[in-house]
């Protein structure tokens, strides 16, 4: 069977398209975070957007390697088009990442294995592992924004100004940096598992 006619080829094309779209959606979230004066949060989201771009490249590269050049691969898939407040977009992103690692990529991996493409199945599973970490980050950021504790912790925590490097170990980050006067949005966010 011609590779372009396999479920695996179509799934690689779907995954490529989905990762490209996720990377762009996350760039839009980062822009919103900057607009709302959360530049450090924007940097975290931009890093995830960059990860998504590399996932897309991995899917693209293996598709071209196995299929060669193709004029067009017809895919039929749904992709999320949701946007709202910064808090809402973080929740949407967490939900999307959960769908990828929990349902989409495991099913793509299973279909690739059924068709004899162990290397592609492994790729889908490796990307799913990263998407699980993205889900944890987005869920943490969403819940922290929702609960008003992005810059608060129950125990003393090391807070670092991303502008000047000022550090303090307290339960809550300063509103204005005592050294450089940067706003709280410039404080590095202690992330689960070190981000």
C-alpha cells in the first residue's frame, strides 16, 4: 500500500496541522499575557509554543521521509478555535493538551503500530509525553490565575525579578520590585517540576 493512503500518513498530517495551530494559538495567548502585564507568563507560554512548532516539524519530517513530496494530503479533522480572557485561554490550552496526550496521540500511535510503523508510533508517544507536561503547566497557570495565587504560596518561596535579579523568599511576591521597580508580572513564576 502507498504510504499516503495509510491512516498513519493522514494522522501525521493531522498532527502537523494541529501542532502548527497550537503553536500559533499559544503565541496569541502570550500576546494577551503581555498586554495584561504578565511578561514572564508570556515567556512560559512562548516556550510551549516553540515546543509545539518542533513537534510539528517532527511530524512533517517523518511524513516527508516516508511519503516523499506530496501535492496535497486531504485531512478531515476538527481543530479548536476558542479565545477569551487570559484565564479562559489558559484553561482552553490545558484542555487541548489533555486531549492530545490522553486521546489523540495514543490512538494515532495504536493505528501506526497496526500498520507496522513502529517508529511513528514511538514519535506519537514521545510527543504525547511532552503534551502531558504542557497540560500540567497550563492547568497550573490557569488555576493560579483563577484562584488569584499566581504570585502567592502557602510556604515561603523564592521569588526572583526577571528584570534585575532581585530575590526574596516570602509567601507572596512583591507588587513592585524594591530594586528596579518592575511590576509583579516580571517576577519569575515558580512552576511545577521546574517548568
